[in-house]
């Protein structure tokens, strides 16, 4: 009998992170919207690398912030807009250009499965207020305008048919249909971006309709929750968990509640003692940015490192894709997803359904890095930084014998007083990080 939650903090605080979310380790974030048409942002900084002050908001690398980037009236995106479209061309004028004419949700879902992802999170309403589902509370949605399809409904069906979990993103506190003063500083707006009871009711009703229509396995709220309806938060959470027993939420609810905490690029703190999730784009943007070609995206080795380092630290990686307005996924992004999937086909046993090991990451000399995960008593050792075909690596404090998850490698082990000395033959750089399994090694 599943637990029934009531609309009190005591009740919802009994909720625990469901095992499926911890075991999944890797998901696909999708930012698709009106902003995918202009698809423009300057390539400046990773979030968290600099202060989010006026310089950030007037040189915002997030292409999905295009509305605000022209609303501030200065900076590269503003100048680009005036030059390419003219000052009388409004953000909403892009809507008829978003046709999704080549969109095949099943192809997306198949690609996500091949990438080794186990869950997906789609933007249902980003800061521009445009809804990627037929909301009862506004006609500013993708069934009435633009693609004229229920994007959320079609993608949810396709994702679930491929055996992946479907999650939904909702911009809880910024909605430029309700409050659209230009944002120059985070503290001025994020804390009270839409300060009306009208918006508080609107957002509560939309969040509830998303739960009731799509039963999302993840409810990924962004920015925060309206102060005017903070007292309603436990009611929303109780309803969500009662409707979606496996449901899980992130930590962007005014710091009042979370199942898992989030990092975004360099912003946020990860504490390996609790479940957390890293989200980022493959470049500096979530929305598709035409300025980000193949050589400006994260490399495959760095992507595999990010996944291994995140998972070994008790995190999940939510890697974003920014589709084009016609519904295709940029080739440079698809290439990286397939490369990650190929690596996971060989090494996924050391990633999926693992937990944090008692062993902390460490260096093993000659630029070799070691990361660890555990699965009950078995220990998985990830070795990064090999360069030669034949390598000898000391794994400090580890005893027993190891086998490699990559059957094309040859591994010999020797027990020494410092730990396990492994000789690895047959390495080449296309293998990136390799993984050894030490039976009963945890
Ligand atoms: C996942 C990211 N979250 C930030 C807010 N920190 C958004 O401003 C950004 O556009 C993206 O949706």
C-alpha cells in the first residue's frame, strides 16, 4: 500500500529519494522553445565562474535568455537582434518560425536510450512563459501557436516507450508574461520576480495540471516558488507524491524542501553525503546557440570524466541538449551522446545502480586519476589518464583481484603492502577512462 501524504511539512518531510532516481545516474535535459529560433548568445562564461551581475545579464551565454538579453537594451545579443531582425521585431514574432517540421519524438527517445540515459527532463515552461503543453490556463502554448503539437505529451509517450523515465521542468518564479522588467541583477528579480497573487495562483494551477496530465517522475522546478503561495508548497508536494509514487523533486523551492540538491555548471555545492545532480549544457548555453559549433562544446573525454567524477561523488549528471527549431538535434550534440553511450555499454556496470564508495578519488602518479563506486561488496575502480598501451598502476589500500569491464584489455594484479598493483595491456586513448571490478573489494 503506497504511503498517503497530507499537506503538512511533517508529512512530506517523510518522503525519501526513490531508488530509481539514485540508480539512474544519467539523464538528458532538454531546453526547446521560442528562443531556439534566434539561437544566439555570446560565448562568455560558465555560470558560477563570475558574479551574476549586470555584466553577466548583458552578456548572457544562455541562449534561452534571449528575451531578457534584448530587453536589457545593450550587449551582443541586443546588437545582434537589431542588426539581423530590426528593432520592431518582437520576441513573439519568432513564434511562427518555430515549426518543428522535422520533429520525430521517437527518434529523440531512441537517441537518448542509445546515449545510456535513463531519464529525461523537458522544459514545459521556461522564463518566457511559453508552455510546451496545452495548458488550460493560457493560450500561449505550443498546441495553439508555433509547432501546434502537444510537445510534452508526445515526447513523454516516446520516452516511456523506450523504457526511460520522464521528468518535467517548470520555471516556478520567473515568467516574463507576468513581469518583464529587464533583469540586470539576480538579487533584484529572482527573489520576487512575479510578486502577485494572480501569478502565484497561475503557477500553482499549472504545476498541478502538469502533475495530473503527465505524472512526471521528476518535477524540476527552477528559480524558486512564489512567496505569495509558499504556504501551499506542502499541499503541492503531497499531491505530487500521492499521484506519482516514484516522484522526486529538486532543491529550487526557496530552500524550503528538496529530495536532491542541484549544481549548475560551477554554481552550487555538492555534498557526497546526500543525493545531488549536476546540470549543464554541452557548451555554455542550454538553449541551442548557433555560436557553439563542434570545437566549442565539451570534449568526449571531458564528458566521460564529468560523468565518472559526478557519479563517484553521489551525483547524477543531467546533460542538456538544445534542439533546433525544426526539431532536429545538432549533429555535434548527437555525436557526443552516442560516444557516451558507447562508453557506457562497456563500463555502465560501474555506473548504474552503484553507490558512493568509502574510497575517495585520488591520484596514482604519472597524471593517473582514480575514482571509485561500489555495488554492495564489489568495488569499481575507474582509471583516468592512461597514455601508453602498457601501464602499471598502484591502487592504494585495495586488496583482492580485479577484472576489467573492457574485455579487450588484459589486466594482471599483484597484491602489495601499499595496495593492488595492476598491469594493464592493450590500452588506447579511444577507451578514455577504463573500469576495473574488484569482487568484495569495498
Ligand atoms: C537549467 C538552467 N537554470 C537557470 C537558473 N539557474 C535558468 O536561468 C537557465 O535558463 C536554465 O534553465
